C-alpha cells in the first residue's frame, strides 16, 4: 500500500477552517511577530537583554520571554510600549475588519 503524502499547507488550510484553531493560530502569530520585532530592534541597537531591561524598567526575563514569543505569560501593552520606547520607537495599533472566510 502506498502512503498518501499531505503537505503542511494542506493540513494548515484544513485546520484554519476551525474558528477555535484559527483564533489560537492568530494569537500565537501575533506574539511571534512581537518577539521578532523586539529581538531585531534590540540587536540593531547593539543592546543586551539586560541593558534593554534596565532602560525599559522591566526585568531581563521579561525581555527574554518577549523575544521568545512566550504567550503563556503574555506581556501587557504597557510593557511592550516601555520596551519599544527604550529602543527609540513608539507603538500604534491598527485595527481592521477581518476578511470573511469562504465556507468549504
């Protein structure tokens, strides 16, 4: 019997039809975007996590969790704002209506 292979894209497309899965997926993607942003900006600024934490008035473990995308202990918008401010940036929020997904 031959194994039928399924691509990751196919699996993801199927799973994203579930509202619950899509919500969890989008939430995780949001925290990973924050993680990459903070890590990249800190690296460009030539700062260590300890230096950034001191400038922002937060703990080094908080910076590490933010850069890891650890959404089990999510940072508040206040904390994200402080860290971005310490890096010389500000934060704005863009809200847009979610596109309707087609029924399968």
